[in-house]
């Protein structure tokens, strides 16, 4: 019975985690942390925690790193991760964490449109 609900429960857990991260970010920024420094720490922690899983679980299915693949990864990383997080955390100074959490759900659609344009 609950095997069909597992993806939905994981999605709800991710949304709660995202909202918690925005509350944590708002608290850190209000206490004086620069949003640029927060982004660096956030991405460093994410890279360190996810890299072992990517290395082990996708060892045999990784595509060859060509210049085109590398440039697509860098373009998507710059536009989605860096610009999205910088603008979002900068906007958090002027709004609330709940507003940002609601607005950031549109970031996935922008990522999809960029992926279609770049044919990833």
C-alpha cells in the first residue's frame, strides 16, 4: 500500500528540507552573514556530501567528459546554481523565507526550459 506513496513522501520531505534551509538561511543572513559566503558554504557542503554517492553509484554510467559536456555543465551550474541562489538570497533580505520558499518552486521550470534550449 505504501510503496506507491513513497515518491510522494520523498517529495514532501524534500519540500520540508527546502523550507528549513530557507529559514536557516534567513536566520544566518539576519545575523550578519554575507549571502555570497552562505552560498559558498552551502555548495561546498552539498558537494562534499553528494560526491561519494555520485562516484560510487554512477561509476559505470558516466558519459565521457568532452568539451561540449563540460561547457553545458558549467553553463547550467552558473545560471541555475550561482545566479539563482545569489538572487534568491539577496531577495531574502527584503522579503521573508516563506515568500522565497513559494517563489523558488518556479526555479525548476526555468531549469527545464534551459535544458531544452541547450538540448541536454
